[in-house]
C-alpha cells in the first residue's frame, strides 16, 4: 500500500526525493549537501512527504498542493487543465521535466503502479541501489545515470 503522504500533488513522488530520503535515513552528510543547495539550515532538511505535516521551509507554501486541494483533487493527474500556467512556471527545470513525464504516467497507471514505476526508475541499473531524483551517478558503483527524463 502506498503511503499517501508521499504523493506530491504535482507528481514529484516523495519516495525518491533527496530531502525525504536524507531525513528518513538520518544521513547528516546528505542533509548538509542538500541544505547548501536549498539555502537553509541542515536541521531544516526534514520531511515525511508533501502530504505530511513535516516539510522543509521551502515546501511549506506550495501553490500546487493549494490548487489541487481547492479543486478537491489528490493531484494534478486528476485535472483536465494539466499542464497549466502553474506547471509552466515550475521554478526548477528538471522538476518541471519530471512533472511533465510523471502526471501522464500517474493518470495512465493509477497510483499503485505509478509509484512502483517511479521506484523502479530510481534504481541503479548496474547494482540495484535505490537512488534519489536528481542523482547523476550511483553512490555505490559510480555508474552514471540520467533517470529524470
């Protein structure tokens, strides 16, 4: 069963998010690297998923979550207006690329199969290690990866 807290309304599945993984695994080194990227304190790299009460400061206010909640939806995959101006304005280009891939897949597959697909996608093709969205190489075997497209 899928943890609904990990179902980001925009389609960026939280189970493969670096912030979520760093907090889940209590990985201080990874948290420090992410804090530098996001311009926050290491202690603020804490998250239980987009639909939880524990989110980092940069995810507290979310136009995507607000929009789908105002429409009574679980996510953008239920909206006939996708992709919309909010998606077009997504501030991180790789995130927008993932959203544009993920939402049609979520629609077509349903939640359970979509999550399974995302978890398979973010696995090193060489050694099988679970990776995070945005990874450029496997931290275990060093294989170069490009999994976000």
